[in-house]
C-alpha cells in the first residue's frame, strides 16, 4: 500500500523542556482524508510542523511519500507538503492577495508565466479571483483563510495539511472550506486536518488519529469515535450523532450513521418497521 506519511517513534521536546510528542507511530494512506483529533495541547500542531520540515525529528523518523524528512531533503519535502496554519495572518502578509499567493511559487524559481497560471488557478479554486488586487488586511477572517489556502495550492503540493482550519469561522465559511477540502481530495490530494472538532472529524474523515499528551491513543476509521474506551482515554466527547442514537436504544444499529442524511434514513426505516399494519 502507498502511504503519504509514515512516522515511526517520533519524539519532540521544546526548548523550554516541554515534551510535545512521545513516540508517535502512525501511517496515513495516500489519497485519504485524515483527521488528527485531540484536545488543545495534545501535540497536534507540533506533529503537523514535522510533516513539511519546519521541525526536524529529534528522535524517530518521518517519511513523506517515501522521502525521509531531514535537513538534506527539507526543501524537497516542502514542495510535496503544503501547510496551512491555524491563523491566516501567520501566512498572509503581502501588499495584495495576488502577491501573497505568488510568494510560494516565486520562491521555487518558476517562470513568470507559470507563476501567473498557478496564482490564477489557485485563486479560482478558493473563489477569490475578484479579490486578487485587494489588500489582505481589508478582507474578512474567512477570506484571509481562503487566501492562505490558495497560497499553498499554488505550490501544487501532493499533500495538503491544515491546522484547525475551521477555527473562528462562521457557518457559511465553514461550509465553503469543507467544499474546498472535498474538491482537493477528489482531485487526488491527500488531505490531513488537525482539529478538536469531533463532529467534523466523524463526518468528514476516512481515517481518524486520536492523540493526547503527545501520544497516539487510537487510529482507524471514524467509528473509533464511537468507542467508549477511546473517548474516555482521550478526553474527547462522542460526536453529536453518536450521542443522539445512544439516547434511543430502541433503534439498534451495528454502527451509528455519520451524517444527518444517514441519520434521517435510519429513523425512517425504524418508524416504518415499527408502525402497526394498516387494515
């Protein structure tokens, strides 16, 4: 099987002595949608910073599409992995939106024609073409987040990594962002999202990695978030849909539905099967 990410025994300690990662071992399938889930302070952001070489392993190994992350390969890895920070203001800083999105491709020495094509394509992907000549600080938070994503897409990474992408977004902006992630995944990119939003992870992800205190607590399909031992061990809560069906033991399910449409269908089937025959 092809893996986008292979991590073995990764440990990391910050300069102040704080231990952020404790022997993390995991694999992420190529082409998957993976949620790295955990409470605040679990080590999610530190883990993401290892995926494109901003942090280099102090112990253990990280491989991206078979390439080991180290000082020799860090520039190559950054072409393969596009990282979107939690706060767009950490990435959006140029005089205009267009300049900001062009920053990455320009740093990789592309021609002016190729830079223009990539910027135009990336802005179109996040529906920000009409804002190309606007100053980023005049945009809304959600719009700046889309610009930050466009700046990463313009580099054409094979893996797209986002840290808490839905933080501080209104419902409409969250829906827009989810649509962007779905489209990028359909076009072949591996998408990795760090989040503490169990509802989003449960509905969206193919694979879920649960971490707490810098260690992996569980990895598997979204159904791991319906397991009592995982929820208790990780300090998370059940997804809303799982909690809803836990309150209705009369509806016996092998596994809880993952979204509203599936939940509605389960209830319709239950009502149909439990209704008395009409004479």
